C-alpha cells in the first residue's frame, strides 16, 4: 500500500475543491490531495494536528508552515512544523501510529492544508 499511496499522491497537482474535514475547525480547509491522504491513509488525525497549529503561539500568524511526519522505528512518529526555512515552530511526539508511509510533508498556507505538489 505504501508505494500505491505514494503514486496516487504524486498525481495531485492542484485541487478542484477545498474540503472542511472537522466541524470544530470550520476555518481550516484541505485540498483534494490532503483529503485523499487522510482517507486512504486513515489519517484525519494528521489533518487535525495541522489545523490545530493555529492555536500554537509560534504558528498562529505564520503565513507558510511546512509540516513533516516521520515514523520512528519504535512504531511512533515525530511531527514537526517549520516556517519553511527549517526554523522549528512546533514538534509533537506520537507514541504509536499505523500511518502507511514512512514520512510525509504537507503545507499549511492561509488555513489550507495541501500536498507540496498542489502548491
């Protein structure tokens, strides 16, 4: 599934729709590619983490945030948000995940979560 999902995500080069994925985060939207990742990878939790970055003081006014999830060998993962220039804004350790990819990068721009290929 890992390679299939990676190949599918590579096909997204824009979006036709913006999606509301969490009724508690009505001002945060996701592109078609981000929604495909959440659905196929069973990772709406990842979109929730990204959307909640607006509650983190260092991230609240950042116009561009790069979000990276990297799985650890112990079954957990590390989520890191940067300003796009490798300045860390936020880090979260996740104790366990069955996320299908070893790592993924998403962007969070103007309250929209998107794949880098959709930028």
